[in-house]
């Protein structure tokens, strides 16, 4: 099987995973969770967002969380930045890396952030200019690359156009999001093949939600096309707001188990990763959907 020998995982549990959790989680718990994820060997951990606390109360303690992390260590701790106010807070917190976002669906973008795609790209350009002035790396997310709850399937050409604009603004990498978890391997091959015709694989990442159980299959297809960066979330943290009760982000443990079983290096210690997930699971008032995590906990509770 033609797959990479090594894959980089971007852990999004502390930000994308926790942001929709209704029960407040203490800053101390979040910090311990993030540190345990780093101890498990995850190289990049998106730890929080400088979004307005009114919109995402769970992440209101972003600056406090960052203050407890070693931003000079081996692990990288990017933060999501939605606007220039958030960017200034990120700069004040001493971050080395941020993430910005837009969508491939015009309707989704307007309903999500009340901007057209072009307007959001203008806002991203301003953030990125500031980032360059402060020597801060910028990663970009594109939502709804494979489907939109309002527009249905998104043409691959629209995804390509947004990705090219973000790379032109000097994002070092663009993560392609299956926001509502509707992608299938054939569609993934179609979209990625179009992008890879003009974009190096090392500038692309994939961010699959497992809402309908196809995330691992989509990741395998991505690997076979040369993608080596995968976003995932410990335990499958993070629901899908458009499919109540359904799984959201693909579980990091499931991805690591599959990759390591295939001989693909991740650098992640599964047992330590389960320890980290077990910690945060105790603060969540529902079972986590990750299959490997569930199996591991069943073994531990024997």
C-alpha cells in the first residue's frame, strides 16, 4: 500500500473539541489535559481560541491557559484567532503560531461568521499581515470542503479557489474540513486530486468529522494521495452541531491505532494518550465516542 512512512497529527481536542461542551471545565483541568497530550507525544496541540467569550464561554480563559504552557518547548501550541482583537490578545500572550479560518460555502460562512468568503479573506489577510510582523506562523482552516448543511455538495473548484487564496496570503498549511462529516473516499480523492495538481501535499492537511462513520476511510484515501498531516481530537471530543448526538471530530486514538498498525510512525504513545483522554472524560457529562478509547477503558475497568 502506497502510504507515507510518517504522519503528523494536529490535536484539536482542547479547542475544537471542548468549545461546544456546555458544562464549564476548569482552567486547571484544561492545562493538565494539554500537558498530558504533549507528554503522549502529540507534536501540535491547538489549545484554545481568542474568540469573544460571549460566543464561546468555554474558552473565555484562553490567556490563563496559555500562561501555564511552555511556549518555548518542543510541543507547539497554536491558537485559533477569529479577528484582529483576538490577534492582539494572542500577541499579548506570546503565541508562536495561530490558526485562521474561512469556508468553501458562501451560505455557511455568512451564517457562521456573518461574512461573505471574500470579506472573511480580507479579515484573514489583516490578521496574517500582523502575524508576519510578529514572526507568528499561520495555519488556515477551510470549512465545508466536502459538504454544507445549507448548500449540499461543494464543487471542488470552489475549494481550490479558497485554498489558493490562503496560500497566496502565506499560510504555511491549509486544513481541509469535512465540517458535517459527509465525505466519502471517492469524493476525497476527487477534491484532493484537483488540489494536488497545483499544491504540494505538505501544504495540505485534512480535518474529518466522523459524524457518519467514514472518517478513517477518508483519512486512508488521503494518505494514499500523499497527505501527511491529519487533524484529530482525543476521544472524539467535539459534537456536530448539525447532527445532534452524532460524533464530531475523528478520535485521535482511533487514528493512531490504525496508523501504527500499518507501520506509519506518529510518535504518539497510545497508553499515555488514553490517560489524557480519561482525565478530560471525567469532566464531560457524556460518554466519548472514540472506539479505541472505549475499548481501552473497558480493559482498564475489568
